[in-house]
């Protein structure tokens, strides 16, 4: 699975939300004023990368994701943890604790979830 650009990822979030959409529907959900042809090109690139497919309706295409948000999230998180935290979940959690992005109560909750699965 290839890495997505920020714009490709933004479009995938729209397609995951809508489940299927024509380019104009994607355009309506985008935060910026992307041009129709630009979006169409990016979506076709996503199709070439294997992230979306389409149903043809005459000359128009309705696109839908073929990679689930969960599968992409797992790959993205694994890559980030490998790249930025030396493949260590402990290093990742420690980083967020040091940055005060996670509280002691949340850490206890995570620990309880881990222990309940044993």
C-alpha cells in the first residue's frame, strides 16, 4: 500500500464518510475550493494506487473506497510508530505523556483494557 499525499488522504476521508460519491459530491465536502478537474485527477490517482474503484454511469463515475479506513489507520499507525518511535509503543505512549497529550487517568484506562484482555 502506497503512502498518500495530504490531499489524497483528505479525499479518502470524504469517500469513507460518504461511502460512494461522484466527483461533485466529493467537491462539496472539501474544505478548500479545489477545481473539479484537479479532484478528478487525484481520485483517478487513488484508483491507480488501489485505494478506490468506480461504477460507470455513462460518462460519469461514482467512486467508492476499496481500502477501509481501519486498514489504512493500522498501516499509518504502524508506519508512524516504526518511523518515529523505533517500533516501540512504549516510546509512543511516553512521548504523549511527556507532551501532556494523555492523562494519568487515560493511561490507567488503557492499562485496564490491556489487563482485561489477558
